[in-house]
């Protein structure tokens, strides 16, 4: 799981730097944006993956449980 997160961070850094450099023509601004934005996004991505895995696990558990009928009294 951590390798996936690190490779995502490297790709994101490259894209963030390139797009910011094209827009600003500034290596300093591009470097700052490329360091801060992907770092924050990588942390968010990590927790998104954890939440998504929990969602998928709960969805699978709910699908395997028998449907309970409600009794009228």
C-alpha cells in the first residue's frame, strides 16, 4: 500500500510542477506548489483509500447477510 502512495506522490509532484511552471514561468513558485499540494493530496489519498476499503468491506458483509424480515405484531 505504501509503494502505491509513494509512486502516486512522485507522479503528482511532476504534474503539479509542470502545470504551475507553464502557468507562472517561475521555478520557485512551481517548486513550492509542487511540494505542498501533492503532499496534502497524498495524505488525503491515503485516508481515502482506508475509508474506501472499509466501505467495500462493509458492503460485502451486508451483501452476504440474509435479509431479515420484520414481524408485525
